[in-house]
């Protein structure tokens, strides 16, 4: 979709310095969990484009993105002030590391990668599939949704930054599982090493590097 106006439906606090922004879905917008969109935010008269990954299981009537707030940043403090009815400019979706109806998924998430991770796990369960999720962060977010996923039978492992991914990946990975990886470059390197350690092919994983 080319650039179009998008309206904020709600803003939720989802953890320390993290919000989820829910938007009304524009006509003609279609996206899968794990794809990302470009938002254009005006700050001090300047247009600031930013990319955010969809963190809702679908985009039927509304869709959501999860944003980590950098108090010193140029854009995220402005996004924290959003309220229902505000408008931004959106284009997309973009990206090919998204859910395509796989029956078994394992999502490895570092930091803000938990946004698409919970969306994919929720969608997989809703579609009658199975999901596992390994999440590493010093201050976990989306804890309510993680608890709900656990209650619905999703295997969830939450790790501190000091813990390796190896054992959690070995425990969660099974045959015919599509692996997704979302996070910053260092986390992606650790995820690649963990997959290699259990004999999995990292090239078969769907990966999004947050920078």
C-alpha cells in the first residue's frame, strides 16, 4: 500500500518504556503477522520515517505495533503521546519473514522482537497449530499476552541477557517446525549459533534484523 493516513484506535502500556499502538485498519490494507510497516511522524516540522513490525495476530479491523521508548530519541517520545483519533502516515506492509500458516512455529525473540513473536504465536494457535516461544530481555514486555499464550498451551521460555539460547532452543525445536527470529544483530548471531548447535539449518529460519 502506498502512503495513506492511518488513525490511532488506542495506545497501551505493555511494559517498562514500551507501548503498543493500535490502529484502525485502512481500506485495502492487508498484512501477515511478522511483516512491518513504515510510519511517518512529524517532529518539530520535520518528517521522520520509522519502521515497526506488526504485533497483532491479524489486521481484520485494527492492527498493532509494539514500540520501545527511547527517552532520548527523536521519535518514540512523540509516539508515546499518541491518543485515539490521532493520525499518522503509513505505507507497507514490507518484509518476507512472516507467518504463512505453518502448523508448528518456534519464535526466537530478543528485546522488541517480542512484538511479532506474540502475534505469530497467537495466530498459529488460532489457526489450530502449535507454537513455542523463546524470549530474551532484561525487562520483559507483553507479559499479559505471554501468560495468556502459556495458558493456551504455548511453550514459553523467558531468559535474561546473561543466559544462552542453546538449551531453550534444543528443548523447543522439533521436526517440521518453522523457526522465526526477531531482534537486533547480536541476538540474531546468538540464535544462529543455537540453531547450529542442535543441527538445524539457520538458513531455513525466517529472520528480521532490527538493526
